[in-house]
C-alpha cells in the first residue's frame, strides 16, 4: 500500500512536470465566474488583509486578489518557481508545504482561497481543519472552480497518472465535507463552475 509520503512525492513530481507548460489563461466566461465568486468574500476593514492561497499553482489567482496581502502555498516547487515570476507585487511569501501541515501559527490569516485544487486533497477534511486552524475566528474559506465537477472529473480521468482518481464532489457533498470540518456555509453558487464560501465559527 502506498504511504502518505510516497503519494506526496508522486503528486510533487506530476505537478513539477506539469508546471513547465501550465497555462494561466481563462476564458472570458471563466474569468467572470471567478471574479463574481471572489466578490462574495468578506473584506475585513483592516490594513494588510492576509489571504492564504492554497494550491497557488503558477499564480493564476494573483491578478484577482490584488487587495490582499497574499501568502502562496503549493506542494510543487516547479509551480512555485513559475508563481514567483508572476508575482504582481502583493504576494509576500511563497511556501512549499503540504496543505495538511501548514507551517503557520494559529489564527494568522483573514481568509483562504482554494482555487482549482480541492480534488487533489487525499484527506480533504484534514486539510480543511488545518486551514481552519490558521485563519482567524470569523474568517472565510472559498472553494472555487471555473468548471463543473463533471467536467473536472472527466479531465482528470483523461489525464490519468497521479490525478486519475482526483474527484471534485458535487456541491451538496462538498457542503457536508466543509460542515464536518466545522465551517458554516455563507454563499454557494453553481454556473459554469462551482463556488462555496464558508466561515470559521
């Protein structure tokens, strides 16, 4: 049976290779859905709002979160290398880490965004609980995808390899997972994609 560390290494290798030709391009419709989803995040009325970008990839989210002080996390060094090249200036740290073991103190961030990454978590509740630990009370977590679960799952099946079994749950199941991690859903949306914003209580 494959161990946790072996699985992490397989994913790191897959995404390190994928980073070479990774595209950050979104269609106009996808970009509109992403912007609309992010607009539902509660902006704290403080300076230096801290946002945790989990699974930042090559930095596709950076242009859409300019009003935040961003810490970017990814398991892949290859993805982080490209993300550094795409820093528009508001990303203050790039951290290679497993989302189940974030190297941050408790209650540090105002919110966390998981954009196009949720299917790649082998233990999603453990990941959500760890994110819950590092965001402030009342802070929010946004899970956003600009394609439907069916479309994303079909892509992963066709790519095969390390992400063959990676699945994005339907919104109803995702809400149950988030609730089990002790978040309260405050906004949900389905369209071309999926958005679920939840609050730490």
